[in-house]
C-alpha cells in the first residue's frame, strides 16, 4: 500500500478517517493556519531534507466502520469546502494572534493532512482549481503591504532612529511574502515533502499549459515555488553520478525512460550509450543518491559530430577505448526527469561538472560541443509558408531560381507544395528535393536560430539554453537527424553549440546583458545569405 505524500492513505479502498466533516475541517484548518504562519528568512538546511524524497509522509489511523469512501472525500465539493473554510478568515485572525505570541509552527501532522488531501484529487481540473484558489486567496495581503509601506514612509519623514525604521522595514518585508509560501516551507520539512512540492509545481505548469488556471497570481505562485526549489536543488546539494552497464538495473531503466531527445529503443541501444566512447552522467540530490534528476549523454569522438546517426546507431570503433582517438566531447542529449524542476538551473550546472570530470579523465581533451536538436523550426517555417500562401502567393523566402527548381520537382506552386510536404516526412525520400531544399532551408534555419527573438533572446529554447551558458552557435548541419522526430520537428537539421572554456563567462555575460549572440563564420554567412535573398 502506498502511503507516500502524493497519495491519500487508505485501507481496503476506504479513507482513513472516521468523520468526513472532521477531516475536511482539519484540512482547511491546516491550510489557513500554515499559510499565515511566520515565514523564516532561511530555507531548511540540507539536514532537514535528508530522507524527504522517498519516505512516507504521514500515516493516519485505520477508519472506523462505515467511514466515507476516498472518492467522496476528494470530490470537487470537498475541494470547494476546503477553500471556503480557508477563505473565511477565522483561522487567519487566530493565527495573526498566535504569531504575535510566538506560538509553535503548525504541527507536522496537519501539514501532512493537506498533502494527503491534495494527493487524493485525481482529476487534473480539481488540482488546478485548488491551486488557482490557493494562488488567489493566499498570496500577498495587499492591504497589509500598503499599511506597512505607509508606516515606513512616515518614519522616514519623522527621521526616527535606525532601529525603529529597520523594524518597520522588516514588517514590510514580511507583508510582501505570499502566505502560501509558509505552507510550502512547512511541507518541505515533511518526509517526502520536497518531492511532493516538485510534483505540485509540475501540476501547476501542466494546468497553466492547458489554460486551466491563468493570471498574475498563478504566475507569481509558480515563481515562488521555482525560487524555493532552486535553493533546495542548488549545486552544493547535488551529486554527480556516472552510469555504466554495471549500474543498478533500476537506474538504467530510469535513464532509458527519461531520454526525451533520442529515445532508447532497447537494452542493446542502452548498452551502447553507456559503453566505450560514451559517457552518461546524472545529478541526484544528496538526500536521495541514485535518483536521477537531470541526465546528460556524452559521445567521445575524434571531431565535432555533424549527425546523430553516427552516435546513437553506429557501433564504437572498438570495445576498448584508445585515448589517442578521443579529441572531442559531444553533449548530444540532456533530459530533465522531473517536470516540476523546469527552470531550475540543473542542466547548466551538470554540463559544467561533467566538463571538469572529463578533463580529469582525459587531460588532453580540449574540444567540447553539443549536437543539439532544433525543436520548433518546422513549425516556424510552416507558419511563414502559410502566411505567404494567404497573401496571394507572395514569395519572400526563396529566390526565383529556387522557386523554379522546387516547382519543377514537385509539380506545383512552391509555397503551397512545400507547406504540404514539410507537414510530413515523405519529402526526404526524394534525393532531388532534398538537394534542392538544402541551401534555402540552411539559411532559413540560421536566421531562425540567430535572428528570431523573444524579448531580445533567442526564440529557440535549446539555442537560448546553450547561449546562456556561454556557448558559440558553431555549425548548422544538414540531414543530421533523419528520424521521424528529427524530420517533423526540424526538417532533419541539428546545430552544434561549441564551448570554448576560456570564453564561456564573457560570452554568457554578453548574451544575458547585451543580448549578443556569438556565432561562427558559417552561421553568420548563412544569416547574410538570408538577409540578401529573403525578406521578412
């Protein structure tokens, strides 16, 4: 029986509670009491996180005969009742008094009760509703912020002594803290609490993506959770672990299932990816050794690889590694295993740690590069073609000679025909069409990576990730990923982002500060061709 923090404790399918009303009121009391408890200025130390990832969070007594079923308790009405109890304000007033009297923080059992309640909400919409109401109803008290701000301004005008002013500023800082942060803080101290919060944020991100919850309050709560998780999963708490064919079977299974970039086909495929001339590393939290959080696959090659087939399909040159054949380390896949950790800088830290590890193993190794997919390129290109088709056949993407050649091969208008062809993977079976599309698609892809921006930064998320790390947009590779996923998402193109270790710091600063993208001559030449031959 699973009694972890993400599921409700049950016995033979019955909810472990003797009284429906008592249980619901207790859950509501927990949320309101915790949400207004005073927030510490320090995150829990790592010792408070030990064991919090896997062990059971809370056990409650067995139910009395005739108790309500779990499906009754965790219904939509129960969720509404919970939030109504929290929003009534009775417990908020009581806890304001308790804070002034320095009473103890909410009991562990009451926080676990809320965790159990949330875990019993099976439907995505139910969880989204609770999270939305939590964000709106237990965020910052704007009235308190206004009151405390006025107090600080008044003291400054009165030129009171520093101690009085500092106390007033401290009260203002406290008022600016969302009340749900206190709930998250106390949940993190539970066994399994941090893992619960990671999954809760994953639910929140999913609800936002599905537009089940929206608005500034929801975005603010997501930011608060992300900030707390960034502290708990900072690099000092992370262990670097290498995966080999002799690693535990469950670790190999998790690595295989987590591979999101180039899916692992079978155990022989997995054996190649952790065998000679290959390295696989992951970060685990110090409280849960062996539990992958983010995984990085590396190929040890003689040069910067230009296609993924040579890495994931071809066998290594020999079963025994020869160090003189290794001149480059290629980062060809990085995957996050916990969606609730999106935005936490795990991948950046992992690459830096792996570089140091490889330099210790191979002191002569000096070339570090990625071989990265370009997700979103096909979608972006189809959007351009669609807009030009609607604009009475306007052509601003291809030269006249390119249009003529493509039309002769396909037998139809360039934009309309390509829009249909690029929506599938069939076009790659025509060698003539592949050759005809190479030049225009290469320059369009160069512009997509270099010129298309979101708030001044690279629109493509993979490009943005590596550029933030200080890498150089080094090379764009034609027909580098001929898998179905590679063709449909990026027309078979892949990019190398090269890491010049002495320049990563200045490059990162330039990109983040001035939004300058460092690119090679090949990429800049393709961008110049785009600017000359295409008009957007």
